[in-house]
């Protein structure tokens, strides 16, 4: 369904028992809400599950220009408000994790718990040229040149060889991402700098990371874990960046165990 929130039309999906606690899922850059398909059966028996396409992705509007992470967090808050959801568990992967950190800092009363997956709290200045180049390539050539390098970062070699169906689904998501949306979000990501603010997060937090994630490595998750008091850290073996897809069973087990406690 489409909901107008924070000045844009946001595509979202609600599944599971209407009276159950809500779990909100926020996807990575260059995917869409279907990235969470492996988690839905594990969640909808006990929770009301909201997933949505982030600004610039899927069937949500993709305005031109640079976006900010504050703007993406406001989109999410406004969507929850429009749906009448006052409190939710929040699970964000990569870019979704950036959004989750900002929500936990800005609107802690809205979050029952927080799960930060394959994410980081800071993009260092020396990484800025990487994001500038990704923007330049998308402006000049669209998403096609980004597909294979992204797939190689997001899945381990053995998984790519053994599960071409999953990889092809993600490849299609990358290809379908609107360049304007990708570019807007790249601008937002390049400005990420939350590490020093993390000790202010008081929401119960779980950090999950794939052991072989090159983009948001285990060290970045350890930094988050060390700065959020009382947080838990789970490292998934044989997983890269999209650990929720590559090691869905282990991911779901960690997620469900944590949610049940909170």
C-alpha cells in the first residue's frame, strides 16, 4: 500500500496479527522491502510486521537531489505516525541501521528494541571519494555498472555459486533502483558520523554482522556494541553484507531470541 508521509508517497506492507507487537524492517541501499522475505515467516506468527521501501527505492518516491539521514529517519517516523504505530521493534540492515541509530537517538520512546545489522556508525573522511565515485558512475551510467561489484561485496563466493536464485533476485533489486534514489541516499550515507553519540542510546539493542562483511566489517559492529551499554553482539559465520539472506536461519534465530526478551 502507499502512504503519504513527510511529503512523499511511501510504499509499505503490513503483515501478521493486527493486535500483535509491531516489528519494523528497514532495508539496505539499492534493495527494497522484499530483501526481508527470508525473515517474514519467522516474524508474522508472533508480530505485526511493517516493511517499507526507503525514499528513492522500490515503489517509494525518488525525488532528485541529495538526501540526508535525518530526512530518511523523519520519513520513517512519519510513516509510523500515519499508520498509528506509537511503538515498534526496529530492525535495520546497513542503511536501515543508520536510520535505526538516528531514531533511537531522536525518538527513543518509539522504539521497544533495536536490531542493527551489518551496519556502521561512521563513514570516515577517507571513504568519501568512494561514495563520490559511486554517485558519479550512477549519474553517468545508471545502476548497471554497480551491479556486479555490489553483489561481490554483499555475498561470499561460495554462496554466490550455490544460490544463484537468491543472487539473481538481489541483482534485479539493484538494477531496478532508480539512479536518483541511489544518488540521493549515497549523499546521505557519506555524511554518517554517529559514533560519539552512541552512548546516548538506551533502547535494548542487538548488533548482528556477517563475519566476512567487507563494507561494514565486524570491527564497525564491535564499535557500536562497545558504545551502546548493555547491547548484544552476534557474529554470523559464512556471511557477508546481506547476512539476513545468506545465513537466514542463524539470523532469524538471533533475531527471534532477542525480540522475545524485549
